[in-house]
C-alpha cells in the first residue's frame, strides 16, 4: 500500500471560488472547483495537454464524476456530466493564475526558494516564451507564481512574487541572478526576512571577495557522500563569518566543494559553489546552511521533471493564462507523486494511470 497525500477539497469550494471564476455567471454550468479538480486528476494520471485533460474528463465513469462533484443533469437517474474540453480550455486560459494558487495551496513559508523557468513551447512568431517565477518550499509546494513581463528580467519580479506573502522571519533562497544589493535590502530591511544567495561572476567584486577569504584555514564542518545515477558525489562545506564583505546584511559565507566521480569512466570533477547569507551563526550552523543549499538544488531538479516527465517545453498551450496555469497544475501534482515512494516521477505517474479514475482522487483526498 502506497502512502497517500491529501490535498483537502474544501479550499476548492470556498466562497472565494465564485469571485475567482472568470466566466459570466449566466454561462456557468460547472463549478470552478470541479473543473480545477478534473484538471488536477487528469495531470496526475499523465495528461500533458488541454485536449488530454478533456479526454480524461469525457471518459470518467459516474462514480468518479460523483466524487468530483460534477453537475447533475438527470437527478432521477443520478446522471452527471463532466465539463467539456472547450469549458476546460476556456477556464484555464482565462482564470487568474493567482486565484489558482490561492485555491490549491497552503504552504509553510519558513523557507522559500525563488526560481524561474521559461515555458519554451509557448513561444510564437510574435511573442517570446512565457517566463515564470515561482516561490516554492523545499518540498516543491508552490506558495506563489507570477509571469515575468516580456522584455524584463527576474530581478524586479522577485519582490512581486513575494508580495502578499507573510515572509517575516522566513529564509528566501535565490540563485546568483538575484544576488543584488537592492534585493538584499528589500528582504531584510523591508520584509524582515533573511536571504541565502548564490555568488557567481555576475557580481565580480563580491565574487572576488568571497573567493579570497581564508578558506584553507577554515575547518570542514560538514561532509556528505551520495551514490546514485552511476556516480559518487562528496560535498564538503566550510563556513566563515563575513565581517568585511561589502554586501548588505551579510553575516556568513558558505563554500561547497563538490567532488564527483563517474563510476563508468573514473572521471573526477571538482567544483566550488559560494553562498552568502544574512543568517547569523547562532541561527544557522553549517548543517542548516548546507540543507538550504540542497533544497535549492532540488527545486532546480523539479524543473527538469516538468520538462522530461510532463513535456512542459513541448506543450503548445499558448493562449492567455494557459501556460502559467498548466505549469501551476504540474507544480501541484509533482509533490503528491513524489510522496508515493516510487523510484521516479514517471514510475509514479504510471502507477496512478493504471487506475486513472480512482487513484488521482484518492491522492487529493476526495471521498
């Protein structure tokens, strides 16, 4: 018996659902909550497109439609009707993505990882690919996601994706693109949060400063070894305080030495990663800082899962909010699939698909 995660359905039938529904009231034949549940179930079962979601709904048996709360069209016989592909398409392309996030998530905000991703399949001759910026927990649960405006960068969008979230006391982790003085001041001085930023060559002065610290004299405070995917990886962590680092609120600097040996060839690679944080030593020792870095790397791996296992980059959903909402659906189902205990997400999707009209509903906690 595989463990099951529950995503309670009441959040999808709350009064806010009516306010979020983009359709004219006179044309609503199916509840918004039901349509969103249909989409989640279909994606859990392996649907990669709006057409595939519609096909799952069209083939759902009566018992499944009843559990989803589908519209009753013949009360005497208890006949229920699933939303059509056209209805699903209309809702997902017009629904405010922020509303979908609010309706389906309740994330712990102690740690938030900021990461961006382009949905390459959404590119057209007249417009560039939709680029999304998300705030996620280390487990992959989405707290917020926004579309980065065309011809702009992720840097100013970081404040926007966190707007509306109570992040006081939270730790915000981001890659080197966001290692900016204004961002650091915004997070610590204005939002009362902490940052964990990667340091690379896009900030040459800062990078030179952290690289020049006396790392040879610093003790190795944490070492981990992993064996997987045909390689052995050893990560050694050193931490130094940052009294002379010219960066707002900098308290500590972390260096991760990664030693990787390929089992098949014997080839060895060594790399160094540098991280700066506003967290003082009394709040974050080497083990905690290493865990925060690993959490960020896991989120980057999640993007690979969306591309490879769910065909996100091949998706041709381009209209309106469709690309963002489809990405949000994938974000929501991946943690549920990961908790099933299978060796990979594709294996978990296959397991769900063997009973495509019951197992997705069980995972969502629908009676």
